[in-house]
C-alpha cells in the first residue's frame, strides 16, 4: 500500500556523491538526492494512499499469470517485448507511467492530455517532444526511449533509490548493487516485491484488470527467484544472444552515459566496467539456474538469431511453451511484423578491446551456453559487427 524507499541505498549514494571531484556535478547530484528524490517519494506516498480512497475498486484488482521477458541487455528483450505487446491480452508500462506509479497520477496525465488535445492544439505535446530530444538524445542511437514508449519496469524504482538506472548516473557499481535481489534477506525481498505488485495492479486498473502484465527487464535476471516468490503463477521468456555482441554493447551504452554525466576518473570507470562484466556473466547463468530449481514454472527460451530470422515462428513457439493459445488477430499482426523485423537496421558498433575484455574470458565463463547455442568461440578482428536498438 505504501511507497517503497531504500533509505540505506540513499545514504550510500550521498556518501558516494561526496567523493565526486567535479563541484558542479556534485552539487547537481546533491540537489537530486536531497531535494528532488525525497520530494517525489513523499508525493508518490500521498498519492498511493489516496488511490485506495478515490478508486476503491483497486482493492479487488489481481495480478494473474504475469509474463516476464528477461535476458542480458541488448539480447533482443525489447524486440520480443514489442512483438508480444501486439497481443491485446497484454498490459505493459510506458515510460511516463513508471515515473508516475500512482493511479491518481496516471488519471491526471490522461486529463491533461485530453485538455491539450481538445483545447490547446497539442501545444504541450510538442513541448514534450522537444524535451525528449534533449533528454534522450545522447543514447537514442543505442536504445530508443520516449515518454510513450514501453520501458523496463525497473524504472519505477528510480525515486525509491532501488533502480538499476542509477548506474547510468553514478559509476560506482562496486558499491551499489541493484542486481542481486535474490540474495537479499526474505523480509527485504518481500517489501520490494509487494511494492512491485501494487504498482502493477494500478496499471491493470488503467489498462483492464482482465489483462496479463507483460514485463521486459534485463536487470531482473538477478531476481528471478524473488519474482517466483511474489508471483507463483508467473511465466518467463528468456532471451539469449552471443555475448560477444551483447556485453560490449551494454558497456558502450554505460560509457556513453558516464561520459555524458561529466568528469569521471579512469580508475572509477574501470572498476565499474569490471563489475558490469561480472554481472553480465551472471545475467546469462542465474535465470536458468533458478528456473531449473522450479520445474513447475513455465518458461520459454528465445535464440536472438531465430527471433530476427523467423519472428512469427519464434513467438508461436514461445506461446506453445508457455501454454498460451494464440488468437487469429495476433497471428495476423505477427505476419505484418515479419518483414519489418527481418529488415531491422543496425546503428551501433562495438569492440571488446576498449573494455579490456577478451574472447577467451567470455568463453571460459559461459562455455556451457556456447555449446548449447552453438556460438562462435571467437570473433575475427576483421568481422566487427553492429548492433541495433534491441
């Protein structure tokens, strides 16, 4: 019922910000952590309590058989999520809905949007589009973002100081751990998951309580066990793509974000990069390890190569593995998306060397998966690839 906030992580962030060498950036982060984040958390808390008073039907909304799409970042989770969102049975969060998790806040946005459309000739919408270009411009070529685009559920924890998105602002990944939720004490896991369930319930109230929540979160690779505890009837879709491609691509995204943030020491960037590499290996191994311990939990595995080569057949297999019937309307939608997915353009180059990462280390840490998916052990120097917004 109440808004979730991690005071311990918040205090750790404040200590880390005090070490920032750039005074302007340090003051900016202090302003964010000492003023904006607490103010937003308090505002969200008030709205959360009002939700149950103003919308009493919220008490009766249930989260049934949610589907969680997970996998290492850049492995195709966004593409799989986009395709499955074409099935009208699903409900998903848009970016702005994660920043405004209260039902009252969502209703207010809908009202403002209606006023803007009917009375202001979309003046507010045009201003919002201009703001989006400034806000998301530096990383749009790597990961497309926008206020009305479906986004990772993890963003709802940003103002709780519990979101992995903080890693793009604070390159202290050896001190801030947003990944290993499954290793936290039971009471802490219950708190963070109860909050998650309550935010999902609000979204289902908006989109229809007869719908199924569809989530896409690479960071949730470290909380599969916690998700099963909170949602015993959950189903999972696991994405796998050659780590020679995904790991450097994620590191590139983080480096672009850190560079955009301002003056960062080479030592700090190196430590965070190494920590991210280690988490990347766990992102590949942890979900399967957990699911193998829960044989009654339905899950499907997607090979990224199959998803881009034959998207319709791949999604049909996912539905079969999860025990979900496919409607004729959704089958038609997948047919229309087939050619578009195959022509997915590439925009982002990568290399292993710039991150101090070797082919041999990747293979040694993930050898069983290399055998299972028949990935190449090494990428030739003259065969560097490009990655798209996936």
